[in-house]
């Protein structure tokens, strides 16, 4: 959510930043509603002042025996009391309208965020590894002979419908090994705090990170009003919801491995084959809570953490800075990491790391107390995949595939697989 004072002070800059995102100017609408709200607040305060003044005079009129003046003043007190209540109700309604309007406006991009309309305008910033050159026709993950016994889409469709999968045996074990490898690396080498959180949250938690109210159709709501998290960003970020923390407790760097749920609204017909786009999937999610001056550098640090996982797995990737037209609602700058998939002969997103500034913190009312004193300030929040487990499984299988249908696995997974390094064409780990 945006700071109304900043919009009042520089509406032109606010509109110019929105224009970079392809969003229409909003300052005039915001400021008109703000002015109306402030006028009602002032009117309520004036009516309340008149009420208090008349109340004092009622007593004097009673003592003096001036019955007519007493009755007039008593009626005035009642009139001003009703007027105050009406004005306060109207001001409260206008305040909610203003909050709703501000909650629907996307975050303002950093100056170093590339400007553009869509993914074609994203800017590549880094590339690692060389896509493997195979002497046979690469296939997608679900077509690899050794994978087929452990990846069942028909059974999943019977159980739950489309965009689900049942993993069994060796494939399920590799999937689990990847998540364990990621968590251990982030905790032991990157200094993140492992955290386990619920996957069902209250609606206010979804509001806090920006999934609601605008993107409710992208997530699942239960019949009793809970929401299933689209990512652990929701729970990890909201650990500071409503808190004022000490400055020396920052940064807070957390990581969680959770189930995630997305309706994939608007993705009909896209990536319908295989595991690439599922309603239920697993992610290892990173979240950092920082001081304002540290958040831009933290974005680069978190990007390095995600990239490091792919490098340890030996998976070629590229990193792109998303342009203003392709960036998410709550982000100021986003780095997408795309892994090479031989089966598709292209790079596909496997991680998205974003800095949100104080955008989420204002929605959550999350602050820190400066060590040197002064008023509490809003924290800055960041989130990023470290990585999407299912997509990482796809990349490992496709990049390690051999002509005979077997898969050579990354050496770093061997400790999690009982020393085994190969998935045979029959689907057995050896």
C-alpha cells in the first residue's frame, strides 16, 4: 500500500512511476477522496467542539434558572452529538474507500527497473553454464523412460482432476532429495533460518502480502474463510504483521519448504503437459525482512542464493530483470531465474526474487524501532523461490537424460539418495 503523504507531496512523481508500469494516473482520484475524507474529519471535530462548548453552557443556564436557555442548549448538545456521529461515520466510510483504492494500486518500480510492456522487454543480466548438447533428440521430463514409472498423471486426474501429479518410488525420492538439499544449503551455507508454517491462512494475511483483494481468483478459499497459500511468502512475511521489532533484529532471513496451491486462473491451454504448471506443488521459499537502506542489496544477495542452488546442481540458467510491464503487483524490482530445459529447448522460470520496499509492510503495519531513537519506521520485505521443487525436478531429469532412457543425477544429491547417482531406464535408483 502507498503512503498518502508521499502522494500529496509529489503527485506528479507518483503518476510518472505508475506510467512506467503502464498504469493510468491515479493521484487525482486518490487526492480527491483524501480531501473529502479530511473535510469530514474536520467537520466532525468542529461539531464535537461545539457539542462540548454547549454542554458546559447547559450547566451555567441551569444554575442561573434560565429555563428557556437551558432547553435551547440541551437541544443543541443533542443536535451536535448526532452531527458528530454522522460525520464520523461518513469519515470512516471514506477512509475505508481510500484504503481500498490504495490497496488496488501496484507498487512503484525502482529507477533501475527496466521499462517495457511485456516479457519481450525483460533484460538478461547474467548467464551461467552451457546448455547440454545431446547426440539424440531430447524429450520432456514425462517422456523419459526411467521417469514414466514414477510420474502418474492419469491417476492424479482420477483423484483430483487436471494439473495434478502422483509421484512414486524413485522419482518421489529424487523430488524429496531436492527439497532437502535446498533447505540444507540455505540454512548451512546461506544463513537462513528454517521455518515451518501453516498452509491455511486468514484472509488478512493474504491482504498483507497483496494476494487480496485484487488476485483472489488466483488462489483457493476454503468454505470457512481460510485461504490456501500460493507460496510461503504469505506466512513468512506475515510473521512481522502488526509488530514493531528492534532494529538490531534485522535482517530476518527465513526459508520454508511448503506445499503451495494456485488456481492458475487465466492459464487455460498453457503448459498442460507434465509438471510445469500445477495446482498443487512444492517450493522452498526465501523471505527477508530488512531496514530500508539494506533492501536493494538484499535483493542481489537472495538472487545469488537461488542461483547458487542451480550451480551446485550443474543446471545451466540465465537471470533476467523483469521490465515494468511484466513485474508483479507488489514488486519494485524482480529478478527471474530461468533454467535450461532440453526437452523444450528453451529456458523456463524456476525462481522469481522480488524486493517490495515498504509496500507490504504498510499493509501489515510492520515496523522497526530505530536503535538511536526516533519514530518507528516501516520495514522492507523481499521474497524469492529458492527454488520451485517440481520445476527443479523437471530440470534435473531433462538435463541428465541419456539416449537409453536413464538419467544421470547431480552428485550433490547422492547423500540424500543413499549414495545412488543414476535413475535407470526401468525407473530404479542405482
